[in-house]
C-alpha cells in the first residue's frame, strides 16, 4: 500500500498549481543539481550533491548509476540506505500530479538494495533492505525485505525465504 498525502485542487489540473505547491526557485535549483549529478561519473560527488543541495538521506557507499532521475519537486522525501545500487535511468518519484489532486509521499529504500536499470519507483513506497528489483520494474507497492520482484505490474518473483532456499542469499 502506497502512503501518500492527497491534496485536492479546483479548476485546472493539479500540474497548473505546481508553483503554489513548491517554489519555482527550488525546482530550478533541484533541476540543475539533478542534471549535473545524472551525468557525473563520480559516485562520491553525486552522493555529496544529493545530501548537500537536495537534503536527501543517502547511505555510505550507495551508488547511483548514470542518468538516474530523482524527484525534482520533493527530493528531500527520498531516503536510501547504505551500499545500495540504483541502476541506470531509474526514476524515483515522491510526487504525482493528477487531474483533480496531487499526491506526495516519502520513498524509503533500505540497505544493500539492488534496483535494476530503467525502473520507476512511485511515491509512498518502501523497499526493504536486501531486496532486488529487476530491470524495467514499475514499483507500485512496497517490497518486503530480501524479496526479488520484477515486471510491470510488479510481481513477487521470490520471497526472502525462497531466495535463501535457492542459495541466492549469503
């Protein structure tokens, strides 16, 4: 179950209300930082930029591959544990603008999580420590600790217990 705060709007769709939701200057600053980080090959520099300028919680030795796209409006609502890998071109969202409402939700990614390339993580999601998210997955609900999930829509491939049975865990 996704945990998001719902905010109703009147008149035009919620995206037309964006700058009453978040200051324009914040969006511009975040956009610049995220674009610089998307292309830098220096992992420590990316983590420093995310912590310093976006106020994200990023654990030690976490790796963001090239082209990872973080939420431009609310990156401070994203927290990622230590020694996690976020794959190429993954998108992590903490907001969604709909027709009559917008939603904001925190994203929590645990320690030693592997997120495959081209995945999308929606707002209000928790991915437990040790989980594996297959490439190209739309993460629309929580992922239990140690689970292996994949697909669109996301499905459980193996539970933590099944992973241990198959010898896939240390």
